[in-house]
């Protein structure tokens, strides 16, 4: 029997993690920072992080650019840059934004490419950190949440075959169940939706009926 997907970080937890990471970045970079998001997984996280930094420190610039790289190929040890930076990061404080740091092999290559452009400072911020699988001895400066080596995650930019990136939460999923049924996590979309705001002047019994209807539609 396969396990049902489990919400690892709900909307509230994600918002709290992003806020905490943004505050830590602002503390260390009060004069502004360039965020380099690693596509595609870190896209949503990078945007939310930039907004949070802007709310906390409105007087310092937040620059954003993105890199896209190929998967690490174990047989060749090669990684290719598929989309390069347009921003000149020379002399800037740079924070590389990742969705998940795993073995560190791809990130190590990426950091080498970025450091060659002579930024003033380079650090890494990751939403999820799978330190148990690390091969390269590097640790992100800013970490949102630690996960174990056997935890397979989806949502908030993380995907399986390009699916579930737009899931507004992070879920722990069963890879075997998804291999058998790629739709196995679809119910999480409805379950993660916030309850709609009540219309102005709605009677209590009307709200109760509306909430029951929403919850019934969310039930598998």
C-alpha cells in the first residue's frame, strides 16, 4: 500500500520560512543584494523572497536574474548553462537561490561560474536542504527547511515531469505511486486552497453551508 501525499510545508509555513530567510538576508546585506534564481525550480521561491526582502528593507535595491542549467550527468561529470545571466554581478553581493540542495555537485559548478564573474560576495539560500546526500562539502548560508535523504518532494516549484510546480504547498510524495499514477497528487490542489472570504453580510448558517460545500468538494 502506497502512502498518500503529505503536506510538508503548507501556505503558512512557506510564508514564515520565506519571511525568516528574507530577514536573515537583509541583516547580512542591508545595502541590497542580487538574487540569482536557478530555473526552473527556484522561480516561485525567488519571486516570493524578493518581495519579502523588499517589504522588510524598502531602502535597498533587490536585483533579480536567473540561470538555467542542465542536469548533472554522472557519466560525464558535466553541467551546461542553458540560460546565462543578463545582470552584471561584478562587485555585487549575490545570493544564489535554490529550491533544493542535494548532492551539491550542480551547485558547486554553478558557484564556480558565478565566482568567475568577480562578485563581492556569494552565498546560497535554499528552501530545502537534503544534507544527508551531500557529496561536495558545501553548506548553504540560508536554509528554510531540512529534509531527509529519502524524502521526495513536490510543489512550490518542485516537479515530476514538469507537473506540480504550481502546487501552492510542498508535499512529501510517494515516487512509486506517482510512477503508477501521475495524477496521484492532484487532490492536494483542492485541499490546499484557502477557504474563500465570506461575502459582506453573510448569515452564519449561509457561511456554514458554504464551508461544508467546500470541504465536501475537497474530500477524495
